[in-house]
């Protein structure tokens, strides 16, 4: 299991997290591709250790992926789980041509290595775990269309749901849970926890919360005036 955080961890709003992402790329030359790799690998590790008994061979996992950065992190998680022997199916919200930039790059890797990626109305078979990578802190109002359909499907499954960054349908800043929203067994949040995880409906939607290191330099937080001391001395994934 993962160690508990031993230092104070300040939460950030969606606007602050957007600034973290901007500074990472524009000032510190840490590319989205690198951050996404860290995020997806962390989700795969939590999936293995907390839900799949450490052995992924022939364990079935369904990854629900949106078109943005959250979906790209889900594609990375799917790749790592597949490489370790899991039976992976990715259920995307759109067809391949809707993906651009780094998420499209991650999707292309999955196609190359033979991971099953489907979209449309074809419903996946039951799984041991569902990974929610539909929408992250960029959520704007209640999920609609294919995203809403996949949230409703996930909530109807007997398998636990593991969310990337925050449960889809939860406002990252206010903690308002829209209809529909994911009811997660656990959430792997990135860099710093979002304020919405601890406010409003957040605590009921997130399950156990893990914090994953995506290589944010402490100087970045100093630049923003966020009082975050080095967090990950005990490990790159912490339980909070």
C-alpha cells in the first residue's frame, strides 16, 4: 500500500491547476506528454495494488476515456495495465478522429500495441475494475451525451471505479456533484488535491484519495504563492 502524507498539503482550485499546467510547459519545459505519463502510470499502480491484488494477468479492466488530457492519462494507464498482462478495453467517448495533440498520440500507441479501443454504443463486458478518465478539472456544467452515458454505465457496474484526478461530473473547485457524476471507490488526484475533493459533495464522490507526483518543481508553487513544501519524500504516490 501507499504511505500516508506526512506534511500539510494545500488544495488548489481549477484555475490554479490550469496555471500549474501552464507554468510547467511554458516556464519549466516539462511537457504535457511527460505529465500525462506520470499520471497514467500512477493510476495503473493504484489499480494494481489497491484493486487487482498485485497481479494483473488476465484481470479485466475497462477504461472510460474522454477526449482531453484526462482521457489521455487514461490511455497511458491502459497501456501500462496492458503491458503488465491485464485484459484491457478502452471505451472512448468519440471516434479516433476527434482526438488531437497528446491524447491522440497516446491513442495511437494503444492502436499500435493492439489494445481494444471502442466508441459508440457497444457496451463493454463486465470487468474487475473500471477506470474513469472521462473529464477532469475542465468540467463545465453537467456531463452530457456520451460522457453522461458512460458515467451512468459505470455507476451501474458491480466493479469499483477508480477516477483520474477527480470523479467525472464533480466540479474541481466547488465540490458540486452534477447529475450524473461518478461515484468512485478511489481517486488518484494529481500534483495537489483539488478544493472540490473536500467540499460539498466531494467527500461522498471520491472514495479514498491518493495524491500522485507529476514532477511539479517546488519553485513553481513558490512562484504562485502556494505554500507547498516538498511533498513526496515518502513516495511518489501518497494516501491523503
